[in-house]
């Protein structure tokens, strides 16, 4: 795969400050496909300086012009969709159809939404005798994960640019090639030098340097809750703003009146997508006791359609594979009933894990409490709606969820009782303008749409 041996800083590819490199591995065949530079404090310093130098002019650029620039970036991403999809498949292992539609296609939609928002958003308002101004917060340090490498980049960079901020991006070390494709698109779209900058590297080195940098005004991070706590503590010491999109253990609540077969089938598909490597996946399926065994049978039949290497890709690396297999072994050891899949690797080569369904899962079990981040579904039994609410809200997370019922009103009434940031009602469609983010330890702040744009603004009032 094509790879740059430098950093994209100040509108050009520059040599890295140090000699170290990161190997990029194709998780489907375990072969090294490229190397990228491992960024240092010096690289981060250069990128932040470039972003700070570019900030005054970009912040002063009229919103309509910023919108046009983001629109040009959207067009380049759309034109390069095939190349981006191939890159995601190579370094993440996503099946080609998923890479094309979700990994490469969704970011185009999100970028387009911010091109429109930048042009229409009201950056000032009148309140009594005051004029309230919404101004860009400054330089943004964006730290993105590997599971949706381009979507997470666009979900941070596009609203930051729309707000008038400049950005330094540190992508996940497992998927840096997609980030390089994005930097190429930025360059082709003609964004001013320094408005966007890319530093590849390891989290404890380049990521920590970016989060702690005194020239960064806001850190936007997506990843694990454990790392989010560290970044929050680092930013808090400097009284620096953060936006944190962290872990999840989302509940898929199937009420007795629902179409059980449809709810189970869509629920299984939701978790199997991206090999279960989705923070908002509905990994806990909650079913009424009278329908429980039927649901378990349906779930086992549904998951059998997801063949590793065909409809389900590998996990991102060997460490993640071992982690997920360890959770499956833990589930068996704690007494859960394995009705599909298991801990054994389904293929000799590649970081695959068998799509797995557990029954007889109790809310206190490790697999019902901790984020597994793999193709594993836990089916839990509830007595009544109050019990279902208790189980759904009974983790430290609150990122997403789903409710199924005979009609939307019944499902909405239940959803209002859920402590989570986003709930899909009867299979509701994804909305790129709806705010996405979590309650409790699932994070701070929101992404997407106008709520995502507001994360990158600060408020000033003028009294007359």
C-alpha cells in the first residue's frame, strides 16, 4: 500500500523528526503492508506551531468560504472513495462492501453535512441588550481510533474547520494509511496551509504529547474509557476543554409486543457489522422471560450466516483477537451458555474470532458489564419492564441502545427511561445530523450535526 514517510505539516509532507517507524499489518493475512513514521514530541511541536500560525486567518475566513472549502474536501473524498475503501480493507480488514458503503461512503455524507452547516449556522445571536458571539475555540488536537478510521477523522475535523478552528490529527497506529489518504484529500481540496496537520505515531508518545501540548486549546478523543480518563486528567491539569467519545455496552431491548424475529435479526446484524468493533454496538440483547428461549434460537440461527472471512472480517490485530477470545473464555467460566461460536480461532491465518452468542447471561457477569469489542452477543432475560430498565441502565456506560415494540409510542416511553445518549426506535435509520455521544463513562460532549459543531465554539457576549 502507498505510504508517506513523513508528516503532513503546514501544507506539505515533511520528513519525520526521528528514525522510528510503525509497521502496518493487514489483519486478514498478518502481512506487513507498509511503514509510517512514529511521531515524536518534535513532530507534534511543529504541527501545533503550524496550526497556531494558520488559526487567525482561518478563524477570520467568512463562514461561507469555509463551507466552500469543506465542500471541496467532500468532493475529493467522494472522487477517491474506491481508493479509500481499498485502504481500509487492507489495514483494518473490513469486507469490501462494508469498506465502500460505510467506511468510505459515510464520511462523504458527514463532510457534506458540515459544508451545509458552516454556511447556515448562526454564529451570533441577540439576547436582550447583548450580542452573543460564537467563536472558534482555537487549535484542536484530534486523536482518533482504528475502528472507523476515516469516519472518526471527518467527524472531528469537519466541524472543527466549520467552526474556524485549525487541527492537528494523531490517528490510531493500526490504521494510519487512511489518515494519510485524508491528508492527501485535504491537500487536493486546497485548504490553506496549516489548517489541517497530520502526525502519525504511538498513543503514549505522540498522542500524549498532543493532549498535553500548551498550544492545543481543545482535545477531541475517541477510544477506550481508560485512555479517555488519562486524557481528561491531562487536559484538566491545564484547564483545557475536552470532547470524549468512549466505550459502550449498549442494550437492545425487545419488548413483548415487538416482532421478535425482526428485532433479533437486526440486533445480530448490528453487532456483527465491523466484526463487533463498534463502540455503540447493541451487545446486550434483553428479552422477556416468556420469549427468551425462542430469541436464543433465533439469535443462534442468525449468527450462523456470518462466516468469518466472508461477511465478517478479522479483528484489527493479534492483541485484540486475544482480548476477545479471553472474554469468551471468561463467559464460559462464569456459567454463561455458549449457543454459537466460541473461543477457538475459526481460521488458521488472520485475526479472526468466531461470531458468538451467549445465553443464560446474568447482569453481573463480566461479559455483560465490560466492553468486549468483538462479534459477541449476550442474551439476557428480564421479568418485566422495570426489570428491563434496571438491566439496561446497570453498567457504567451509556452510549447507545435500541428498543423494539409494536408501535413507536410504546418504544419511546421505554427509551425515555434509558440512561444513554442515543436510542434507535424499531430499527430507526442513522441520522448524520443527530448528536452522538454518551452518558456516564461513555464520554463528554457530542459529535455530528449542529451539536457536534458547537463543541468547537466558545461564547462571548457584548452588552450595549
